[in-house]
C-alpha cells in the first residue's frame, strides 16, 4: 500500500533481508525504494505472514494476517501502527483478537473498520468471516446483529461512494442466503437486495475495484458469472446493480488466476496474477486493459515476470509498484518487488537493490 506521502508499506511472508536491511514480514519504504529511517516496528509480526495492509485518513496503518504476536505483544492477527511506526498497544488490548487469518481491511469514514478473513471469532464472540470494529478495536455491537455472516472466507472488500460495501471471496452464503462469492451489504452488515449477482461466481474472487462511474470489477480464479462463460475468464465488470456489463470485452481473458486489480485515473485497468497469457497474447504476470476490456498494447512488459505478481500499487505519478514471488522481470534480477514506468518498462530509479532474500510480498 502507498500512503498520501508516496511512502510504501510492504507486507508478506518474507524474512531475512531487504537490500541488506532486516525485513521480517513488514517493512516501510520511501518513494525511491529505500528503507524509511527511524520507522521502528521492533521485532514486528512473529512467525506468520502479513496478508492485508491499509491506512486510515489520519495516516495510521493497519496490518492483518495470520500472526498472533507483534513486537512481543499478543496481537490477534491485526495490529494498528502510527505513521511513525509506533505500535498502538491499546488497539485490541482488552482481548485476544481473531481466531484465524485476517485477509482484508476496510477503514470507514466513521472511523470504524470492516475486517474480513477466515476467522470465526473475535475475542471469543462469533463473527463468521466478517466483523466491524470501533476506533478502539472493539466489536461494533450494531453490525449484523441477528445474522450469521459468511460461510467461507472473505478475501476482498471495497467501499462505494454511497457507503455500501461489496465483499468477495470463496463463500457461497452470506447470512444464510445464497450469495456465490460476491455480496453487497449496507453499512450495518445486512444484505443489499438491490444488488443481483444471480448464480454468482463458480470459483474464488480475489480482487474487487470500483470505477469512478461506480461500475465494479471483480477478478480471481473463476470462469463463470451468473451461469455465463462468455467474457468471464477470471475477470469481469458489473454494472452497479450487479448485472454483467456487456461493454467490457476481455476476449479469452487470463489463462491463470488473477490476484490484484487497480483502476488508473484514466480508466485503464492494471491486472496482475499467475497468468502467462491474456486473450492468448503473452503477458506474464501483468497486463493493462483499456476501459472497454481490450489490451492496452502501449503497455509493454516484454518478457514479464518469471513467477507471480500478488500485489499492485499505483503512485500519484502513475508509476506502478508490483510485489510477488518473482525473481526476475524481463530477464533482469528483481527479487519480489519492482517499480515500472507508466508504459510498463522497468523504472531503474527505484532502488530495491538485492530485494527480498526469502519469502513473498
């Protein structure tokens, strides 16, 4: 994730070093790729991965994942960190947190935070795969009060301008009603019945993005949406009511799972993941689409990535940061993080040096 200052918070399963500096699952970089000085998170997340990062409008960071200890303190899979790296030990201090992984974090304008993942409980209270926390890190008793939440993991979440929330993941039910891997809820956690996904998706949704016109992009491992295989190969666009957008034409789509989607300010769409080809053209790990779903041929990554791209972040100057499991980009050694120019070429001014020595971003 990139904050308003252009600083970059990087999380993952990596251990060992980043360009010679200690790096254990969480690190804060300056905009040029160097480690931010005096940002001290101590020993950081112990023994398990960081899987979700977000920041709020006051500059504080949230990190979620599968870790249970952060800088020596019990921290049940979620931690809040100040803009200077100070661990907020008062957040979640009165309980044990979540009993399984946190996968998505969505700060709300009212300073509450939606948390999604693979958990069943928060502080021993049943919250099946979704919870809303107050500013202090306590459960919001007014959220989804009488219902059961999701029956399987929630992987991704996005906030609409009207305050409604779209959730994606591997669930097939939400509040005991059929909602195959996507659902829209009101801010109180109840299902929004004006969003109609029909039969939904036939496999997991990993990423969601909302365009300025409020159309919704969903991507993941699926090949069908609402029973149709036409133009649904791991990425589709929906109208605000949940129906498939007929004007978004991806052809054959991706030949492997999509992990991340980012919409640029010009409406073009960055797509990253496990694929080697998109619409039967070679785009190893990353492609940019025009607003109509066709490939932007001006975006040229040449030989692309040798392994997977898991995360994409867009800077204010439209340069692109990609993290993943890759070791090379277009034959150039770049270990697990890279910055690209707006045309897809390697930006050599981003000095990641030897990159991450072990694990993934």
